[in-house]
C-alpha cells in the first residue's frame, strides 16, 4: 500500500510539473506574441475603435431586442461579464501583484486596452456567422471556424477544449478561490474546503434546474450589483489612503519598465503575470464571449462587437484596477508568501478593521457564483454544438451532476496546479481562435465601415451581407 501511495504521488508530481512547464512555455514564447501583435493589428486596422467609438458602446448596449423574449445586448453583456468578472478579478490580481510586483498592473492594462479591439473582432464575427435556432440565435468560434474556415474537425477540437476550460479548469479554480477566502476565519479546518465546495456545488445545481434562461436572469441581477459595490468600496479605500496614490503610480511605472528584473526572470516577471492575469480576467481573444455575443438579438453585428469591448473595459480597467489600488494603497506590502485572498483581506483589514475580510468574503461568493454560472452557459453552448442539437433531459441531468462534482473537487485541490491547468486550457483556446479571427478579420473591418457609414447618414444601422461581400453562406442574415 505504501508503494502504491508513493507511486501515485510521483505520478501526480509529474503531472503538476508537466502542466507547469507547458504553461511557462506557452506564455513566454507564443501567447505574448500572438495576443500583443494580434491586438495591435486589430487596433490599427479599426483605427483605434476602442477609443473612437467609446460613447457608441453605451448606445449599443441600451438597444432593445427586435423580438420579445430574445436575448438583448445587455443580457449577452451580463453573461459574458459574469464569466469575465470573477475570482480572477480579486485573487488573480492580488496574486499577480504578490508574485510579479506592482508593474504587473501596467501590463494588465495594456493587454486589456489592445484586447478591446480583439474582443470587438471576435464578437462581430460571431454575430455575422450566427445561426437560427428554435430558442433564438446561437453561434461562436466553432461556428465561424466551421462556416468560414471550412474545418469541421478544428471546430470540434475548439469546442472540446472550451468545454474543458470552462467546465473543468475555470470552475475548479473558481470553487477553490471561493473557499480560500474562508481560510482566515477561526472555524476553518482541514475539511472545511470540502464542506464549502459541497455547498457551492449544491447551489449551482439548484440554479441549473431553471435552464439557460435562468442563468441569464441570475447573472443579469447579480453582476451589476457586485461590480458596483466592489468598485465603490475600492474607491473608499483609495480616498482614505489618497496620500499613498502618487507613490503607488510611481512604483507601477518604475517596476513595469525595470528591464533588468524583467529579462532576468521573464517567466516570473511583471510582464508575464500581467499578461496571464489580464488574459484570464478579460478573456479577449480566447473565444468565450463570442458564444454569448452570438445569442444577442441586434440589427447589426458591429453593435454586439461594441458591447463586448465595454465588457473588457468593465472587467479590467474598472474591477481589476479596483482590486489593484485597494491592495497597493493600503500600505500592506505584498510578497510571494502572502498572495491571493490573504493579501486582499489584509489590505481591507488595514483600512476597515474586521469588516474588511467579511466584505471581501461576501464579494468573493458573489463573484465566484456568477463565474460558475457564466462558465456553464458556455459549456451548454459547446455541448449543443458537439451533438448538433439540444440535449435530452436525461443527458442534461447527468451533465449537471458531473459539473457540480467538478466544482466540489476543485475546492480541495492545490492553488498553483489549478491556476496552471486553467492557464494552459485557456491558452489552447486562444491558439486556435486568434489565428482564425486574424484571417477572418477583414469581414469585421468591412462591417465596421458599413456601420459607421450608416451612422454618418443618420440611419439606425441595419446589416445586409451583400454590404461586406461575404463569400460564405450565413444562416441568420440571409
């Protein structure tokens, strides 16, 4: 029995090491080039659409659906934001600061600002290539890969990876991050993680019984509430520590361009952690948000592209920055031994006393819960694409049980392993999605030109495929 335990432990250590090495390789040599240069390409080709049409983003999100009962732009925004805005906005950001330093915040901003253009392209393409279904429109990367790239096998590979990323990698991590916020309380024991994981899994299972529409309604209610409350508390902390802000900004820019520190250990540098946590948080280029974007009932694909840019802005520039400044202005010094929930709780405790850790625990519960539901919305879309139809009630019941078991298991695993698994799976999605949208981007550029032309003529933009010379047959707009 002892030999079996030793053998099992060695296999597990081997798996952890392999995942860690793969993670470092992908983010050091491949993803940084793909994301940064891809984002810059989209930014220049759209003439800085994320800045030029910033006001237009708010106009687009307020548009009502053309059919009663259809998913609105705002609802699609809330679903994608529910997945984006999650535990990564609190624990991910604090971990990046602890491990990569204050400079990681700057690189997180950069990846978000250029990522807005990427989010615009992928969501506009999802709208162009979306399909009609019995319960409304649907689509996403798998559909524009299959329709435009003419590669059914690549679409299936992407779908399987997406299901694993959101149903396994991200949901296990969200479950762990949620339970970890309770570790500083006196009642926390060795088995507490499993108990909390079981409670969360049961709550998610209960919510899933209401179906996809229920997920949309729950996230539409909780996401704005938790986002506004969290940003307000962060602003209060910043105002109470306002004298520290000049030195915080100075340290951000000083560490962001400390070339000796960056190139001395690139995999652990502020650049790498900023890109990792920025991508994990806003997901621009990953190919997740287009699944929600495609379901929105809009008159022109560009409108949903504009809406998804707003989601990236809300996620990183507002909420991630809120966490960063909350922590950095508190006076609590970050360190590698003091990462994750502990750092955020200590920062709030320094400012608010015992109320601080309680607030962050409540915030984490809301963030994690909406993340879990938003992630499973994407898994639903992936399963529907794999089997080519809406699954039976029996299949759904089995899938919901499995999804809840994954959430339960994730609560008790190790943090570093879970972060690495989530990062690797997300990277695999990005490696498929980014080259595809770079190739298909010309149709999104033409759609943007058509949209702006109609706006200048004083019209409410409406889309017709012949306006962009689309060579592919599309189901919805035809």
